[in-house]
C-alpha cells in the first residue's frame, strides 16, 4: 500500500503545478493582453520628408512682371507685378504691387475683375459679349498692364494744374513732384474711365496718386 502511494505522488505533484508561460494556451495569460498603446510605442515615427506641401498660390491664374525705374529714376529698377487669382478669370481679383530694389513693397492695390473688364464696353460690337470674349479681354488687360507707354517722364507736366479732386494729395507733395523733371509716373485704367497716375514722392517717401 505504501508502495502504491509513493508511485502516485509524482502524478499528483504534476497535476497541482502551474503551467509555464511557454505552455499556456494563447489568449489566457497576462502576456497576451498587451494594450494597443504598448504595441504602437515601438513603431518608428512617420516619415514626412517627402510629404507634398500645400500650395498657397494654387488659384493663381495669371502673373505679369515688369522691371522699370520708378522710386529712383537713376538707380536700380523697381519690380512691378500683377497677380490675378480666383476660381476663374471672370471671378478673380488682381493684386498689383510695386517692390523697390531693396525688396520693400512700396505700393499695393487690389483690382477686381470688373475693374479690368469694364472698358470692354468700348470694344463691343454686339449688345452683349460672350464669356469667351470677356475672358479674352480680361487676360489681354492683364498682359498689357505694364506696357512701356504706361510710364511717363516727367510724372507731372510743368503746365499741369493741381488736381483739387484728389482729396488725399497734399499740394506741397504735388508741387515738389512737378518740379522734378526726372520723376516717373505710371498710368493704369481702373474701371471704364478712371485712369490713374501714380508716382514716388521723395518728399513723403511714399507712392502718391497725382492724377
């Protein structure tokens, strides 16, 4: 009897012992219950080196540039630029800027599509213009915005009268420019008939409208 009991002891010990981690059934041990955070912590950081940047000027439809003396008649030329942006030619807006040789923007004006299209009425042969005709006209206005004939020296003719209707123009500024034979004026049409002339004023150190 004692001999039989001795034979059963190893079997009972084997039944009562815990299984090792290597022999556990998957899904039941603590090691099989790792959280998603623990798993992702070992992942490398995403590679963003080749990510394409979002273009801030993706809506640019037309850009024209011209170099011309303006703020300094005898020095390096200024940069004239007109950038037309929008969902379409007939729904866009133009940004007209002048940048001096040092990189400083000395003039900025926004031109709406109607500002550029309005004078089409003087060329129309029919009561209405087609969309294609309107688009062609606006693009031509943009492309020809800085033609050489738009620049004038002197900026103000010696015999010109002071334009009293320009409320933001000081007489002293205008008279100073009138006495500068090398001052350069730039003309551009806004709307149907609003022809404007701007010039750099050495007296006030800014661009002013003189006509």
